[in-house]
């Protein structure tokens, strides 16, 4: 029985893995051609594979953005384009393998590297093959791509403030969602995050040797902050991949290359900004510090090229927010720039949930940096080894390579600026955490005496082992016992129904409602797995349920408003509504007598269709 269930689990993600590899292959095909066009000499450099991959992912972003802006997004079209790109990428890869197959020891080296790189990633990959159930993924990392595919366009729901976030990562996920559903997106996200660790290894190996490169790789993939990002469909390390690829190109650029590599750097930096606006900080730091970077002797004009292109490439999301909200960085900087449809209460809820409402005294700020790894309170995925900051600072102080000291210095400055002035959530500065193992690699290179290397090896072993223990424990805890699926005690479908209460309703919607259906969610922000136009409000926004509580006459007005907006159905999630009311008082009905009367009055005017697990689907009747 267990063997059969394990087989069910494996078959549940086999297609997803093929599609995820197809996304990477399509990006490779497009990126190699873009790199050849922009920087022909770059194809021979160490950074070439990763720069090409980054540019290729950028081409996917641009394609989906243009199609979505034009209203031409569709599953068949995206799957067709993905198949075409993946085929070209596969043929390119086969040609490379054919050319190198005759090199003595090539296949032996490939097999050895597959073991060295693959085995440490097994834990994360196993959990990444489960159906996504993490809250953020259900709300927007999957919810928004689902909405765009269902509507055929990049619509901007005014009731959903997270639509203001830059979404390059989500657009990369969209073809995977079209071809292999939510699990396809999760595996694609894992491969994207894993690519950042592979790039870090390459950077360390080129400067300090293969042993140091493998040491850096082991350090990073064992850590919870990395596993959290890779497994639970967070996107901060997707932005880190683009940044690290840009750094790799910077370190490869030569005098004879002119401005061409800096164009590549600017494009990659802009793609990072399009993942998280917070990446403007490291991009700005790079631009400011470039003229003093040793080795390639970049000039101020190179810095201006990088900064200008980064702003241009990241600008579509800024322009989109300006058009819809009047604030390019919405929902951030509400106090300074405002934002249509919001008020100070909305902004306060955002600050509280994103780690921005913290003690800003000098002592508190200094303590936040000094105690990284020693205490909690840095947000999900912010738990790092106690050795992390010491490794960063030691590498900065003792590395023989000036360019490595430059990169580690950027990481220190970014962490300081972020923790002192922005948010305590460490995952926002994921790229700075990612490069810390370069410090360990630098120490390995610096101290060549047997005693020193044994000591460093023991420290590395302690960090790696404790990291894996933490990651394994946290993965199973946060996934709600996902190991039961991996070890054949539960099917993926049963696991999904157990973890997400609205799964039966989502399946009913997908199977029984036509593509013209428009659904308004009441009481929840989760919309993943619903493949129809489905609009929710996030916890920072003013939810529809709160409006019904505040005004006795609101039921009729809300019904009329929904009809005018083209909604055909209402989905009510009572369990999630109760959770949010208990934890945040979000809707306000528990704070007043008869607070649910307005909601009940509104629901009585609807036609009930189906219910399961405290989740109800209603049809909005004609007026």
C-alpha cells in the first residue's frame, strides 16, 4: 500500500518537473541568443550561462507582460510558446553535449557533479513536489497568475493591494501554471531558487577553488532561509538570482568589452527590481560603488548605464501602480506618496504585517543587526545560523580578493540599511544572505594550514548539519505534515483537501462554471486552484464583509455593486473569516451586537449552489 502511494506521489510531480525543466530550457534558448546579440564576447566568460539564463527569464517576463497587457493571455498560446522555446533549448543543449562528449572524463565529471549538487538539494526538492498550501502562495504568488490566465489579461483588482507588488517572478511562473498547474509552478520556483545556489558555487569556485565552491554551496542549501524560499514558493531569491548574475557579469567585464557587459548588468538588475522594489537598494549601491571597483575599471558612464537600464526595465510595474493608485511604489510609502483607495488604517495594517512597525531607536536598530541568528523576530525564513554574520564579517575583513570584499561589503551595507530603516524581515534582503558563504570560501582560501582548515571544516559541518535539521523540522511543520505524502501515508489529493478547506469548491467551480464566471470572495484572500476570474481582498484592504457590518443598508448596495461590476458568484469561506476576525478583528462583527446581521442579510439574497468544509458558493441572482 505504501509503495503504491509513493508511486502516486512520484507521478503527481513527474509532469510538473518536465514542465519546470521546459521553462528553464526555453529561457536558456532565448537568453543565449540575447547574450550573443548584446555581448558576443560574453559567451566565453564564466558568467555566460547564468547571464543567459537571467536574460532568458527576462524574455519570458516580457512575453507574458505584453500578451497580458494586450488581453491575449491564454493557456494554449502559452503552452505552445513554451513547447517551442523548450524544443530550441533542448536542441542547443544537445549540441553542446555533443561537442564536449569527446573530452576525456567529461561524462564522469558530469555524473560526479550531479551527485555533489543533487544530493544536498533532495530535502528541498521532495517538499517542493507537494501541492502548494502556504498562505502567501495561495494569495498572490499563485493567485495572481491564476487570475491573469482566467481573465486573459493583467487586470488590476482595486480591492487587492498586493496587485501593486512587482510581479516578474509571477510572470515567469505563468507558463508553468498554464502547462502543469500549481505543482508545476512550485517545482519551477524551486529550480529558480536552486539556480541562485549554483551560481554562488560557481563564483566561489572560480576564485577560491572547487573545494571552496562546494563548501559555499553546502552552506547555503542547508540553511532554512534558502529552503524556505525554495520550497514554499517565495520569490526573494528569484530576485537574488538576477542580482547575482549581474554581479557575475560585472566581475567578468573587461576593458576591451566597452559598454556591452554593462547593458547586460543593467537588464539583469532591472529584472531584479521587477521581482522586489527593495532590490533598488542593492542596485543603487552597485551603481554608486562601480567606479571604485577593482579589476575591470568601470567608469561613471557604466554606472549610469546600469542604473538607467535597471529603472527602465523595472518601470512597467512602477507605471502600472501610478496609473491605478497614483503611487509608483504602492502599497509602500503611503505616508509620503499616498495611494487611491487606501487610508492610514490600511497602511498601518501593512506596516504591522511586514515588520515595518518596529522600535526605531538607535539601540534597537543596532541590536537587530548584532543579534541576527541569535533570536527570532525576523519574519518567516529569517532564521539563519549563528555563524552567518560572523562568516560575513570575517570574509569581508580577511578575503584576499578585492572584488569579493566589495561584494560582501555591499551585503553588509544593504543589511544595515534595511534593518535600520526599512523592515526587520530578513528575507527581503535574501541576496545579502545568499552571498555570505563567499566569506567562508574566502577564509578557506586564506588559511591553508591543516589546523585552520580542520577548524573551518568543523564549523562548516556544524552549520550544515544544524541547518538541515532545522530545515527538515520546519518544512514538515509548515507544510502540515507533508512528509506523509512523501513516505506514502497520504495521497497528494487527500493532502490538498486536508490543508485547504475550499479545495472541493474550487474543483466544483473549475468543472461546472463557464469561463465567463466572475467570483467575489468573502472572508478570505486565498484564490489559488480556482481557474476562473476570482477577486478577493487582502487583509490590508477594506474587505466587503466589513462594509456589510458597518451599514444596515449595505446588503442591497453591495448586491447592486457586484452586479454592476459583472460578478456572477460569491464564495464565502467561514473558517478563514473566523480566523481573521479572532486574530485581527478584521471585519468587526465580533465587536458589536448583531454584527453578523448585515452579512447574513446579504447572503440571504443569494442563491446557494454548493457547500463543503465551511466554504459556500452562491450565485448572484438577476435584479
